[in-house]
């Protein structure tokens, strides 16, 4: 029996950036998966960085880490949260990685002396990357192309899509174009002209959009839909409205009401198959919109002015909160403000505190004050990655009496480096992709809070950090009550810390937020929220 043909869906964007291609792609993936298709989604990013690992969170939001240790675009987080299935390094491709691969091949002589050019060499590498996922026997691969049609950076990707459509043949691929219908309040009307120009620009590159998804603040009147269909060369039923929703998790249901998934399957000449099953998704939304209680949790971090920097944490609160029928209100607290205005002014009244991940020494003392405040006032606290390291430094200074204790990241001459570099990290010069990344195992101590939370002795969680708990101090911490309860079985590196005689004071070196999805809320976030509910009552 011959292998079935993989179908390809390309998602492009026009008029402006940040229209939500990632959410539309993830929503379509969910709808198709709910009909029984095996689906994955990949992101093509037009910037020249190899990956977003070295980008400032203010530039690009959160850097999302996959199971296999790839530092990727935050849209991959949306893909995993909607599809409830892991992505990999093959699901995120950047221009930097494309050019790096082609140049390495040229240096090795792979092109036999030919002049290396954008066409065919760069476009061939882009096509190779797009098709790489088909080896895993997916029915449908959705490829989101970053940027906006017309950008210089996006041109090689658009040309690659044109070539691929020609190579794959009729009904084996399609293009969904996401566009904006601006609303002019002075005349009280939606305008289609920017969308027409965007589609025309796509056609100038040799690509005809098959479906239009229109971001809009107002419902699109029937005559406007007809106008879009006529001037953009698509069927009337292929003009899909995507109005602003209260939550991104409502988008799949809104698109499904317009038969978005059926329109796509028709274009790909695929049978609609079984009815879409969104029972669990609707149940999640119902509980999310009708909570029985609420708690307020302070998220103490460095990058709170751009909340996308902590996207996975915010979403993990939504998943766990819905599961527990609890509204989680996040109080965004910049740790630098704690240093200036005082911890009590900014944290009084919260039911729990989360100390967020991050890099660099700005705002560190504010985070240390927050950890002390939570410890002394019995407020539930969860420290993630740097958050766990902050808890370590605070405890060393104020309980162990090591007043100059610090991390070597912030003070290389500290007499008590309770957080230090692993030996293999000490000679690392390159910053990109050189941290402890991806899934690592953790053996949990029998009888510990975390063993109870996970209901398992051994767990696997994703990491993204360079500095580690200094095991030379392990016994000192244990004796005073902040016990290392999770160790990596191979390296003996400390993965978790728990404080005795406290409602919930847990630090983890890994990032549990990366594994939280709508279908499987993370148990650690559920336990943390449960502790905040008890604290409030």
C-alpha cells in the first residue's frame, strides 16, 4: 500500500503584522485534529537570528523551548497548547538557519562550484525544511509564514511557496491569507481596499489566496463579503470573519461556526470525515468563563511591561484556573519597582506570588525581597528557573547567615556562590543554544510535596538556563529546612527546592509552563493555585 500524500496549508499575512496568524493556524489545527486528521504546525520566521534564544523579550516576547531543546518562537507555544502535542526543532525555521545551512554546504563543496543564489539554493533549502515534517506521516502540515506579504525578508519564503504549490500539484496545497479590515469611525464603515492590495501583492508573486481570513472589530456585512470575494478572487464561502474575541480560546469555535475547517478540507479535496469533537474544549471554556472563586497572584518579573514575555505562564494560569473553576487575576509587578517603592506596597493583599524566569542582574534585589516576604508571611510562592535561584540566594543570606551569598551570574567574586556555573559551561563563549535546554529527567524524593503533586517518582520537564544550584551547599539548606527534593538522576544537579513548615514554598529549576495545555493543565500550577485558594480563605 502506497504512503498517503501529505497535504500542505500555507498561512500568510497582509496589511499589518501581529494579526494573529499563530492563533488562526493553531485554531485550524485543532479543528482538523478534532475531525481525526494527524496535524502539525510549523513557523517560518524571516529574521536573520539563528533562533530567538538571544533576542531580548521586549523585542520578540517569550522564547519557547521544545522537548528536544530548540529555542523557538512563542507561536509554537500556541500550537502545543491548542493541539496538545509536542513540537520540535523542525517546527521553527529562521532565515538565519536557512542561510547558515546553505553557506555550510557551500564551504564543503556540495554545490560543485556553482554560484550560490537565493533561487534555487535558498528556496530549495526552505522547501526541504517545509517538507521535512512529512516524514512523520502527517495528514496535513500547516506552515505559518512570519512577517507581512511585501516585506523584503519574506520574499524567499513566498517564492518557495509558489514553487511548492506547482510541484505538489492541484488540491495538495492551499494558501490562507490573513488580512485586516480597518474600521473608519468617522464614516462608520469597514474598508476592504488594504485587503485587496495585499491579495494583489501576493498574486504579483505568483500566489493566489484560496481563503481569506479577515481580522475585524465589527461583523462583515454580506455586500462587503461579496466585494472581497469578487476582488480577491475567492469563493464567497471562503471569506472567513475573525472578529476580536474575549479570549483566544474562543477563536476555534467562532471559525468553526463559519465552516472554516470544511472549506479548507474541500480545497484540499479531503473528505470532511467524522464530526468535529470539541466537547472538552467547550467544557474548558465554560468553566473558564464561570469561575466559582477568584485569587490574585503577583507575577514578579523584569519584563512585565510586555506581558508576552511570560506568555506560557499566563496561559498555564488560565488552563489550571479553568480546571479548578478559579479565576486567576495576575498582578504584574516589575521587580525594579519593589527596590524603589518597597515590597509591602506592591505585594500586600495578594494570595500568591510567582517569581518569574529571566536573565541579568536588573531587578534582582526586588525579587529577593519578594521571596523573603512570601517566606516570612506564609504566602504561597512558586519560583521558576531564576525564581528558584532567587529563593536560594534569599535563604542563604537571611537564614543560613551567608550575607554575601549570590549567583555567579550577578557577582563572580561572591564568597558564597550558592548558584554557580557547571564545569562544562565555564569555557562557553557563544551565547546562542549553549544552555541546558530541553527535556531532562528529575527524580523526586518520596514523601515530598512535589512527589504528591505529580503523583510520580520520576518526571521530565523542559529547561532553559546556564547556572545551577551549587551542590556544595546542599546539606546546609537541607538542615535549615529548604530541602532539595528533586535531582537529575544522571548529573545529581538540584532541580527542585521545598520549604518545610510553609503552605507552599516551591522552587523549580525547570519551566513547567511549557508543558501546560488546554487538555492537560500542569499539575504544579494546579497545586499552586489550590494553595492560593486555601491562603485566601
